[in-house]
C-alpha cells in the first residue's frame, strides 16, 4: 500500500474514536461470528499477508468493528500501532546447498532435499562440519544438556525435532524456540543449524513446506528487537530425504527416530560430511500495524490493569498454487480467532455490568513471520506495561466439532489454569493438557510473546478424547488444510461450537477481570523468572 493510502487509512480510523452505542450481543448460532470470518477470509483480502493491501483492509475492518462495539482506541488516539519491519526473501538463483564428503560435493536440491531458511542466517558462503546433537536442547533446570561435551566451535548443529518426555512440554517448547535455541548454539560456537523433523510429528506435507519457501520472511527494522539472529545459515531437511544427511554416519536417521519415539537418549556424533551453503537474500522495508482497542474497567481501583485478548490478523498471502488455487485465505488460521475476539468484545460491551479491570483487544500482525506484532506490543505496549495482568490468545482454535473439550497451552504454569477449569466446567467443557507437547504449541503463537515479558498467558484449541473421530477430524484438517488454500470458507465448520466457545471465553475474560487478585505464576513454573526480571527492571522489563 502506498504512503498516501496508508495515511488515508490512519486518518479514517482516527475518526472512529468517538462514542458508540451499546453493541448487540453475539448470536448464539454463530452467525455473527461467521460473518466476520467471511469478510476476513474472502478472496478479496488475498490471504492478509503482513503489510499487504489485503492486510490493511483487514485492519480497517477490525478497527471499525471494535468502534461499532463501543470499544475505545487502544493505541493513543487511534486503533493502530504501526510496526516497522524488513521483508527478506531467499534468492534461490544465487543460493545453493551441498554435502561435501571426501572432497566430493553432492548438491542438495532446494525444494526437494532441503530448504534454506530466510528467517535466520546471513548472506555469503558457509563451509562447516556437521554434528548431530540430538534435540539440541540445553535445559540446565531439568538436568538436560544436549550440547554439553560436544565440540561445536565453527560447526553446524544437526537437531531432531522434539525432546525428552521427562521434561515438561512448556519447558521443552521454550528451549526449543528459535530465540532460545539460537542463543544456546551461539554460546557453544556453532555457525548454523540443520533441523530435521520427526515423521511422527509432521503437520504439513513437504510439498506445502517447499511451496512456501519462496514467501518472504520478516524481521524488525529495529535490530534490537530481533532475538533469533546470529547464525550464518539455517536449513530444514526433507524427512523423506534425511538419510542423505546421515549416509556413512554411526547411526541412521531411522534408528535415531526410533530412539526418539521410544523416549530413549539420543547419541551425539560427528557426521562424515561438511555442509557447504551459499546464501543470497533480497530485502525491502514493510510497514504493518497491530489493531488495539480497550474496554475501560468499571472499578476505579482496577481499571489501570488490563486483561488482554489477542489473535493474529495476518496470514500468508498468495503463494504456490494447490489445485489451481493461489490464495491462502486463512479462515481458521486465524480469521476464526480474530472473529472470536470481536465477538467477545461485543458480548462484554452488551452486558449490563462491565468488567472491573479493563479488557484490551490486540489483533496483531506478523504472527506468521515469527510472532512479530505480539513481540512488538508486549515489548512496547500502548498501556503501562505493569498493568498487563494476563493474555488469553486465540490462534486457529479449530471449531470443527461441538465444544466438549478444550486444550489450553500454558494452563499448568499460572493460576489462569484453575480459573479456566472453573469457567469451562460451568459450560460443560472438559479442560485437557496439550496432547502433543513436542509440536511446541506453547511457543508457536502470540501468547509466548507475553509470557517472555512476564505476563501469565494461555492459548486455546478445541479438544477431543484420544482415538475419537474428532481426533481424526483434526488430524485430517492439518494434513489437508493447514497453511493451504483449502483453509477457506468452503470447509465444514461447527458454528454453534464456535458461539459456545465465544461465550465461555467472554466468561473467562470477565472472571479474570473481576477477580480480587491478578493472575500469578505458579511457584513451580519456570516462567516466573520472566516476571521477576520485569519487576527488577532488567532486560525486557515491564516499566
């Protein structure tokens, strides 16, 4: 979008800050929720790529809906918190990968054997030995360190997806996050990382992963906010071709996967090969915006504290065609979550009694690019940071079936978990733990940005009984629709289940907002340290 168009958009949204009548309550059949999804996931918005014209239209729509619901601007005088980014795309014509054994180079075909990450790495050439380091996790608190005793100086670490089951899923996910992994590998002297998925944990077929490799990644224009940089190269290997990497090694790829699936210790060893990589990027500046609104609290003593409801507004835009369709509409990912946040805003505003604490609605940008909008808001909030008491995050909560079970990532870490159990129970909904912690859902959406700033947080998905048809339905959705053009308006959705979820989420937000005490981290939670750091005014502090 041109500077003039963006300026016009900001000017138009500034006019939305006036008073509005009380909103109508959401429809119990999910029709009003679905209406939002229909707009946000329409072909006209072309997949809401971060900073694109389609994304700007989505942001304008969301701001209009918040204003219509009587929600006040939450970013100063307006609804938009602009974020300055840099787009980075791999130039494949000038990039290459090869394995070097005994002086002989064996090319790795980009898109078939492997892909080079555009999110991390530096332009130039790298030629370094390869070392398999198990899961690549360094977790002193759990007595586990895959990097201990391994010589990684000037070498490339090869890591397998997952982690030991004896370590909590949240802790595994945290230390397996890009920022923590890069920090540990840099400290050990590594110059790059090769990531190999466990076939048991694959969510997206390789064909779609390879097709998405030409989409740009993004990072902050302010380099101080980029916490996952510093390695020279990042590579993802096609699971079906992974044995190429391990040819001649002391252990085959299949034997390593078998050990991981049996939760047995993984060996560490040097591979009899070097990786030679030549990497070229093209970059461009990008402006995008978070949309922020506030429903002021009714209690003068508590109104300066904020319960945040977040959902990412972006998706991945227009990409490689699948069955002739190039628009990745992102209906479930994450028009559904944005729509639910808008409906909760309507529900709270329509109620006779307003929540005691303020409720802040943050529809953020750049989640698909690495939680960028949420990281920006959590680090530079539009309200006093010490006032942020909780984040309730929605990211493709997947209302594919009736709502009988809910999974809440992070429920074990703070008092929010017990509050959820009470509220969900009143709605006849059973709360379940994360069924697949090695997929790292705990760190893969915007709640993690708040957690790293010391704010207790949870994220939600519809749950199911193990082995049920509902489980098969969700697995099928990931296989066929996750990050595919078929995540569109034609897919079957349980609208009544979505409406029930909105009611439950509204009750949860109100319960947290009305509680005498703000949520707090459990004594046993590893993540308490982030709140302590914030209170001490350290890095990432909440002033």
